[in-house]
């Protein structure tokens, strides 16, 4: 019976539509006028229409573009535990510094997405780690670029390869990125292209929660030598100009900074000092292996980690980013007694964000029993670091969720928290 009634109703609608189509323009206008009059004269019809609109909205909610979500509606950056810094995105799973790697990292819970900024031949800032394209792109398969191989001096060493500074952005976009390590998932090789600094920023700003960015001024001495910008601007100027263009500003933990968090990082202290005169965004001084001097000032590891140097550099940076094996030395893949670097940095009010944490056994020291969670526990709870660069954002996020006092894994919404408090005090209630 229900089916037949629907059929008759549908047939009636079809007949009405046919009559309207054949009735001429005058009949159509007259019909529309009558309908409008009846609606305006009937409050019940108006109420019914509003009810339908409300029900329809509840049944099919409107989802705005993430970039259009009001700031007040976005989940703020957490600042109560060490920062989860997605090193080149979630590059343990996807090719590094690609849009896919950054979006995966955000999905997995990264607080910050980290990138390395270089430049194309025509002065466009790009996200890419190496000054050469050889290891993580298919440039060698492009016969049209066979004559682009060059040898340049990079940080005091002659390096041969295909350099990004010899390719325009259009040419770089024709390349495809591949996974750096052969023991990682290779199925995504050739599927993603190089992205620009601005595209990377857009990924962070389009997230449905507040996600910070952590760009590096990469090889500034080399870039300033090979790329020239109008009006005498330097690489560092273009870098900061891009951040300002997208509204990044404010000192660490200021209200402005919390809306769009960013750390500027570099191994080059002169670049950090220079950038300090352009923006008050917080900066991190990266520290390499004990055998590698600074690329711009040629200072030794021991000089730049001295108390005297910390007293100087803290005027320009809020923290340091050391290689973790210099903080806790390693011999035969076993940890040795920790240095006092973290304690001394903290004494100078400097944060410590070591790099890089990786899940694979070849990167895990024997002390951690092939368990990345044991490594996180050591660095967070024993060493007391303030942030961690990791290739596996999801692993670090899951570890922190499971070990944080108010973890969402424990159902820590407001109702659950109140319930826990009630359970705690119930034994002391009066009978």
C-alpha cells in the first residue's frame, strides 16, 4: 500500500509539471503569484518550511573548508608536554617533505611540521632537504636535464650532483620525489612532487586544529652565493618575508604566536642573528656532530656548546636542537653516561629539541630493546627534553597519549574527568 501511494503521488507531481509546461508563460506567472500569496498568508506553512530547514541541516551538517574555520573553533596547540615535531613530515611512512607526508603527520597528531627551505634558480623558496636532487628525486631519469650536473663547494667540501639552484621552479615541479631509505615503503615513489614554502604553510593553516610550522634556513651561505633576489635581498629576507606574508609573528607563547605557532631553525648562527632583526618569532640553534664546525662562522662544537656561547646566543634564540648522539654519546650502539648539555641549556633558559628519532632497529640503540617507546621514555622522562624531531609522528603521539595524565586514550573528556574525581572522593563521603 505504501509503495502504491508513493507511485500515485509521484504521478501527480509529473502531471502537474506537464500542465505547467504546457500552460504558457502567463499561467506560470499566475501560478507563482498564487503560491507566494498562499505562503505569505499562512504562518503554518512558514513554520513548516523553517522546521524542514532545521531538520535538513541536522541530517546533513555543513562542513566548511578547514582554512575557513574560525580561530576560536580550532583546537589550540598543546604546550603541556614536549613538542612532537614531524621531521620532514611523517617521512618514515611517506617520501620526505611532500604534501602527503605533512598531511599524514598532522593526521597522526604532530604539534609542528618541520621542513628545510632551499631555493630554485628563479628564487622561489622550496621544501627540500639536500642541496642536490639526486638522492630523493627521479632527476637522473630526465634526459633533458642530463647536462645540469655540476660540482660546487658546499660547507668546505666539493659536492657533485644536480643542484636545486640550477633548476627553475617549473623544472623542479616536473620531478617526482622518492623515499630516501630503501628499507622504507617504496610504493609511493614517483607519486608526489616538490612543494614550495608557501604550499607547505598552506597545509598547516588548512588543518582543522592549530598546527605549528618549523622551517629551517638551510645552507644559507651556499644559497646566497648562487641565488640573487631583487633589491639586494638575501635568502634570510625572503624566508622571513614569506612568514610575514602569511601572518606568522609574535614571541614564544605570546597570543599572536599561539594562533600561528612557528619556530625558525638553522645551523648558521649568523642567519639566526640576522633573522632576529627581522622578526620576533622564536628561533632554534641547530647543533651538528662534534666533528662538524658551523657552516658560516667555522666554530667548533665545543665552542658553540660552552656556557659563554650559550650566554651570547640566548639573546637571539629560545633553544637548541642538538643531534641526540652528542647529548648522550654512543659506543658500539650502547648509550654512555649522558653529558650535561641539557642541564646547562636549561640553566640558560634554553629549550632542547634533539634530532632524530626513528623506529627502525638500525637506529635504536641496544639499551632500548628494539622498542621506540623505551627511547621516548628515556628522552622525555630521564633527559627532560622539550621537543623531539621524529620520522614517525604517530608513534610519538601514541606514546605521549598513553603516558600523559589526561590522555584521551583514558577518555579524558570533561564528564570522564569529573567521574574520576567523584570516584576518588567517594570513600570519604559521609554516610
